[in-house]
């Protein structure tokens, strides 16, 4: 379970998250939608632990553990996974080397033995076949020269290997064509379990046709302003965010 | 009226003059070599030890750094050779061992057919007219005072000739060792002559904890014949505190030749590596790469001059530096394209990662182009590691220090990965990883 409690965050003196509260239960897929500049990406970065954000107050509890008190790598080892809007290119680091370093770092943190190379290779093979990732991509430097779709698939592959307790997808649909969107969504859907929750951040309803959420939240002005079921996404697709932008200016 | 400046000799310069005076009667060579030495030493005397007002030595002021001239190393003793025999062991094959600049056949291996090995001393004693231009480095670097000093003082070295058409699959290892307990100076010059269509790889490395202490004035000259394919690596990684290593590397390429060189510099001594390269024939390809890993107050200078004379040659000069603590890195590179060298494709790039605010990196890339149909470029960058990349790796569970190491290793090892010998890639990757492991521990 992920609980965000009264989170107040600013960047360079500008308040972005405003007493933000959100709970995502075990196995729940929650979507956050909202117009540009309402703090959706900030929320995902703050939870994952990126620097440059000033957290004034609040808590982010993952199964009761306050993530804000530890470094980003520890948050990952505690079971948090952030799929990036724009996964980074890491020149010179082979994809396989990176994956192995990540899996074993998390195992080490949890006091588990490192995976042997054959075991690891087997695991990667199964997961990458599912996502249609070719084996030659695994030998190349991580994300270097990959298309937008390949990068997103690589992120989902990482999630499959790391088996997190909770996944945040930050505008995973951006830069994806329809086929890639389908493959990535199927990858995510296959990782849905009774325990594992997801937070799906998106501008568009389209992604939610593929990854069907249990709840939809509308975010504006750094907080959740409306919550509903999956039908809320369809409503937003028709009416747009104008109503919420007005609400924000009225509140201000 | 003009003021006359009479430079006074430093203690080190006086010491070097005394050393030359004492040694010259015993140094190998016939009358022509004696003349070559005399001319070289007077050229050195005229300029003295290079200092910051000599442009190509601006960042490595040897006159200030080298306070004294150390005594010239004696020929290795029998007991020193026996001790080294144990230390060298049997790990390396096809090795040629130089102890304090002197070729020691007893410690060296027999090389396969197609390769002839002689000591420089014996070649100098013969002083054959056709060898003199080769030993003189085909005129490359002759204006440099340290190249001149090396020419005057060259005690010994090894002369390797690879017969035309010979294909030597395994690397030939030039192994440098020391047989003296106290710091000394040594002056060696080696020559590799590769015949037409031959292929060979030559690897330079040192043995021993701390390698050579003292002052090393080394030179390695490659004459690469037409259509030959030559590889070279240099591991300059075990220099000791207080040591000075001045290594000159001279290469001349014939027509349609291929040359690939990789060097790793990491150690506590002062290093100045100067590379003089000439694309003499047409349609040759030459790649020179170097990685310097520096920490503490280490200082490493790579100064390169690549001259394109032949047409349609491809030159790639690529250098990377990782600078930690208070280290100083220097890269000076000049590509010169002669009037007739049309269709030259020359690219030079120096990149430095600066890990603290206390490090210094001096980059000076230059192009001098006298032909009108060429594609030449150079670039130099200095920067830190990308925090975004580190965060991405942390977000996957990799701790900050490990993420940093992975990125540093990738940055340095990328240039080693291009070595055409898989086993050598492994050797250098391991050396880079060992350097990084020490960094993490510290």
C-alpha cells in the first residue's frame, strides 16, 4: 500500500505540491490525470527521490515505511519502481551489465544471495521475449540508439525483473505508437497482482483503455481535486481540463 | 640596444651535461652515430630542459619539476637479472625485457619466424646508413629538447623487424623493469620496422611494484610499411611517487597501412607522453587513443602532433581523462595537413570528467590545414558526471557510489573496447576496474 500524506514540495521557491494526499491500496491501479504543470511528474520524482526538490512536510509510506527518509536506491530496494517518462541513455554500460547490477544490488540490500549468471540470463530471456525485446539489444549500451518504444519496453523489462511492490508509470504513453503502447500495456498488465499496486500518470485517456484503472484522480494546483472510477477518464476526454483550471484559479 | 639574455644552467641541466660528458665515450655507435649524438646534445644544450615558455611544454614545466639529474643506471647486474627472472615469471609470452633501458636477451623469449630482434646497441655499433633515418625517428619530433636528449644519450633498446607479409598473431610484449634499488635515470630507444603487408601488435608494460622510480627518458619508433596492419598498447600504470616518465612515441605510416594504438596512464609519477605521427603514404588509417586516470596530485600530459602528408588518410585521435582529488591533466593535440594531403579525414577529441573542484584540465586542440579539400575537426569537453544518469541508476536500486563507478568505468573502458585484440581489452578493462575499486575504497 502506498500512502502519500500531506506532502508539500517546492522547486526553486515555487510551491508545486500542496498538502497532497493519496492512498493506493494493494493490487489497486490508480490513475492520476490532469493538465500540464499541475505537479504530476514532480510527484513521481519526489516519491522516487530525485534531488532538486524541497520537501517541506509530509510522508510517503510504502507498506508503512517512510520512503522520504532514505536514498533513491534504498527506496527501490524497498520495492518502489518508477518507469520514466524519458528513460535515460547510459553510454558504455551494457544493458545486461546494468540489469544485473540493479537486480543484485536490490537482492544484496534485502540480504538475499546474488543471482548466478545462468539463472539471471534465463530470467532475462523469459521477460524480454514477452516484451518482444531482441537479444542483440541486451548487448548494446543501455537505451543508446533505442527508439522511444524500445526505451519504454526496456523500462517495463526492468520492472518485470525487479518485481517491485509498487510501480509508478510516469506518462509511459508519451512517444509511443499504437503497437508499442499495446505491448507496453500488456507488459504492465501481466505484472498486476493482488499485492502489487500501480500509480499511472497520464494526460490522455487512451492509455487507460489498455491499462484499466480501478480509480481515477484528477490533479490540479498540486493536489487531488476529484476522484472517481474508470468512467471519469472518459468524461475528462470529452470535457477537457478547463473546469479544473478554473477551479484552481478560483482557489488561488 | 637589446638586452642579451644568458640563461643560466639549472643544477639538473649541469648534471645532464656531466652525464653525457662521462658517458659518451662508452655509448654505442660508429662515427656517424657519434655525430648524431653530438648534434642532438648541442640542440638540447641550446634549449635546456623545456619550460613553460616553450609552447609545447607550457603545462609541464620540466625545468622547475626536475630539480636534479639522477645518475645514469648501470648495466643490469647478474644478480639483478636473476631476481627479475623470478619476478617476471612465465605469465607473458613473446616478451622482450628491457632492464633500465638495456635489452636483456636472457630474460626474453624467442620470437616466431618473420620477426628479427636485435639490441639497439648492436644496431648502433653497425651504424648502417639505411638505419640512421629510422633510428632518428624519420625527423619526427627532432625539434623537441627531450627527443634530442634521448637521441644523445640512448644507451640501448630493442630493434624489432617484421618481415614483409609476416602475420604475427599474438602480441609482442615489451616489458620494462628496473634492476637498481635507488632511483636512476635511463635512456632507451626502441624501433619497430614493419614490412609491407605484415601484421603485428606490440604491447608496452612495466613490472614491479612502483615500476621504475627515478627518471625515464624513453622513445619507441614505429615505421609501418605499405599495407601493414599494426596494433600497439601501452600500460603506463605503475609509476611511483616522485618518478618522472617522459615517453616519446613516433609513428610513420606508409600507404594503405592500418595503425591502432591505445594507452592507459594511471600512477603516482609525473608522466609526459608525446606522440609524433606522420601519415606519409596515401589511404592509411591511424587511430590513437588514450585514457588517463589521475588522483591525488598526479600530473599527466599527453601532447600529440599528427601530420598528414599523404592523401585520403583517416586519422582518429581520441583521449579521455578522469581527474579526481587535485590532479592535473593536459591534452595538447595538433593536426597538420600539408598542402598536398587532399581528402584527409582527421578527427581529434579530448573529453575530461572532473570529479572535484580542485582538479585542473588543460585542453589545447589545434588544426593547421594547408589543403582545401579536407574534413577535419577537433573537440574538447570538460564536465562532471550526469546527475540524471546517476538518479536513473539509483532508481533501479544501484547505490550512488556504484552508479558513479559504472559510469566512470564505461567512460574510460569505451576506448579500450576498440582494441582489436579481445584479450588486451580484458587486460585494460581489469586495470581500469582496479583503479576504480581503489577509488571506492578511499
